[in-house]
C-alpha cells in the first residue's frame, strides 16, 4: 500500500479495525506510523493522517463506552464493566442461575454467556473468553448480520427450552465476538420465566416490544424473537429497528422475515435456517472490529 493510499484509508476510517488487522495491530501500527511520520513523509495530508491514526489507536485502547438499561458501560477487549447499580444485582443473580444449569444443552449455550461476573459494591465486571464489541453504534453488511441473527435465534430457542425469556435483547446487551463469529449476551436485568409477569423492560426500546406484551404482560418467546429482529434491522442500517426502510436496499426475503411476527422460537429458527440456505452462500466472512 502506498503512503497516499494509506492516508486515504485512515481518513475514511471510523475505527482502528478499518485501517489494520486488530489481531496484530501493534506491529502494523508501528509500520504505518513510521511511514507517515511528519519527519519522514512530505506528502500533503500525511501529518493529519498520522494524527488521526493516533486518535484511532487511542480510541481502541480506551475501549467502547456506551449506556444500557442500568447506566454507563465500558467494553475493553475481554473486560466489560458496568456502573450505576440500579439493576446490576438482578442481572448478576439471573446470570448466576443460567450458569448453574449443567446439562449438555446448557453447557453448549454457556458460550453465549460471559465467562464470569463479579459484583463489587456498585461495579459489575464481566470477564469474557474472547475480545468482543457491543453491537451498539455498528452498521454491518448483510453477511455479518445474517450470522449474528442466527446466533441470537439459537440462543432464543435455548432460553425457551429452559422456560425463560430474556426480555432485554438490544444493541447494548449483545456483544459480537469477531474471532469466533459468536455473540455474548451481557445483561440479564429483565430475565423472566415463560408465562410469568413481565415486571421490567428496556425503556429505550419500548417501541420494539410486541403490542401483546402491553395487554397480557406475560413473558412469551415472541418478545425475544421480535427484539432480536429489531436489533438486526438496526445494525443493517435502520436506526428505528423496524426494518421497513431496508426493503429497497437489502435481500427482500430477509427483510420480509424481519417484518414477520413469529411466536415459536424453534419454528422461527428453523424457518430462518432454511431462508439462509436458499438465499445466501455458505461462506465464512472475517469480521475486523
């Protein structure tokens, strides 16, 4: 890559992963910094690109900062830290219950949970096995959204099998793991037994919940299915999460699926897998975040 091509790439990047491979970022950063250093490169714009490269590096090292239902969150590589303890104890307890399930199916789905949680006063810290990034703020191509939705729907089937609904799936509560093409659910504030009374929901995403919830106030699989689909519509580029604006820009069968109500988690997952087989090639797509 020429210095000018590198300058253009840096200027168009929104995060460090769009400039270099994050698995080996320090070595690549050093090479790029030497190439663009103002003392060594006289190409117009090199100094500004060098400064922007350093800003992207600093942003990566500091991690992601956002807010969820309980307050401020910081995600940095394999550590997720929650503060403002409004709902943290409930999330901690619900996570502990899911991790206590030891049968084979539960063991399989524990990969969608943090490795551990530690509650210390007003701070809840999550330890992950792999580096992960929150979906909030991301816009991803169709191919990546496809496999993320597949993981979410699979997770929904497990919760339904165990007799639970998450009731809080959204871009802040889902982390994507680039290395393994996996996801991690990071919060469990609203976890509710199936057919139980839903006592709390995510206020920010109130308009994503099925209308029936506000009539019956019961936890049913449809809640998690709808929240999962709204989350995917958001990362595909529709900030409303409803997906209607994507009809002219994305695969019609996929958008029809997002707009169709499903009530059974297992049937929904089966229909989705058949949709993928029919409309999309089976191909691993590297995700560089």
